[in-house]
């Protein structure tokens, strides 16, 4: 398969689970629009308030964030103040819910009025009010966040579950993968990839390490070995290329929900190649060589159980021979996480 077609197929294969994950993420989210800043004479400031950013930070730290995510509303638009303006933002962005409103600044007092708009119901589902003196702006933000949380947890009956589990430490995972690869550039004129097999170990020092908009984020340090086979193209003399690779990737994973996660990896590669060729006029010929390189990959993973995950990985590699070898690979992965002896089963 030529690199362009291979890359397109790999991109489509990876885009399908990414789209499903992104759709699921959006379906469980509330967007907060820029919130207007209004003075005592009801004049709207050309610059929005910072209330939306402060409110997002506070909501991300509350139990509600374990079952519902809050994001800023994307786009370049003025803070919506009317129902029609808010409904237009909600419709254009495809947001299930939108919080909009304003912060009024008087001489010594802040007051805020926020509304929750439902795109599906096409109505205001709830309104939230808070007032406090200007020296206690943080308390006003806390009050609004608590009222929004109480609405979803109390009125709508959302369940954030129990307290967040304790972070796991020094988690060891065993990933194995099989797939196809192809060269690009000058190598593609004489060589085509057949298959590749990969296995390794991954150490996750702390899971989760941090959170991104209430989604757990963690890092992994890997050590992987790969065996890949290629052959000469039909118009060339018969040959086989055996590739042995050692990789040391640094990986980062973002959990979309309890089952799905996205991963990115970047690392170094050491490659040792063995070429076996049947030359038409001089008989069998063989040579070997080695070089270092870099690799970058993207992955989607789905949890089959507490210990097993199935995934798809697309990887780009560049090995620095005198004529650099650039390859693309797509693999189906199976990962096993070893039990943590320090945690009850």
C-alpha cells in the first residue's frame, strides 16, 4: 500500500473512535459563555468579566465534575445577554447546555445573574443569583458554583459517585500490538512493508497525575521492542528486510470517560536492519546496519475490563540513515495492567 493511501486509511481508522469519544465528551458537558461586565448604570463593558474563567476553575474542583464537564464556549462573540443571543450561540456550537449572564459591579458590591439554557428544550432551565461585597469576590464565585452544582446534583439527580479513588502508584502495563507498516520517500520506490509485531512494558508513576477539565491525565514511561518485515517491490530483485527496533517513548494519556482514553507519545528509536537479497548475477547477498531515530504516535484505547484495554495506534518514525527511513504504521493493540499488590482486589 502506498504511503498516501496507507496514511489516509490509518487516519480514518483513528478518527472514528476519536469522533465517538469527542461526541460522548460533548454530550456530557456544559459550556459557559463569556459573562458580561455591567456597571451600576447598566452600561456593558467592551471587555467581558473574568467570572466565567473563575467559575470554570471552581466547578472543576467540585464532586459534580466527576459526572459532568464544564468548558468555555468556543468562538469569537460578544457575551450574550438575551435569550435569542444565547440560543444562537448554543445552536451554532451544538452545545447541549449553555450558561450565560452578567456580573454587575457597583461601588462596593458585586452581583451576578446567570441562566442555564437547554438547546434541546429551547428554554431556560434554571437561574442562579449571587451578591457579595467587592472584597469577597471569591465568595461570590463559590456561591454560584455551589448553586449550579446543587441544581445538577439535587434537582436533576446526577450522581457523582463516591469520593474519588486514591491515586495509583507505579502501575505496570504490558502492551502488545500487531499491524502493518509502509515506508515513504525514496525508500518507497524499492520497498514495501508487510507486517510488524510489538511488545513492551510501561510504567505509570502516578495515576492520575493531574486533571484536564475534570478528565484524568497521566504520564507513562515505556520500553518497547518491535520486529517488522518488508520486501522488495515486484519490479526489483527479490529481497527481504528484517527490522529490529528498540523504543523509549514518553506517553501522555487523557481519559475521556471510564472506558475511553486518548494517548500521545514521543520518543527515541534504535533500529538494527538485516537485508537478504537474491541478486540475478551474483547470488545471495546480505548486509546489516543500524541507526537512531525518533518516533511519534497517537492512540485510542477502550477498556474491556479493569485489566484489559483494546486500542488502535498510528505511529510515525524517522530513522537517520544516510538516506533517512521514514515509515508509517497502524497497529491493533492489547494492553494488560498488572494488579497493584498495595490495593485490595
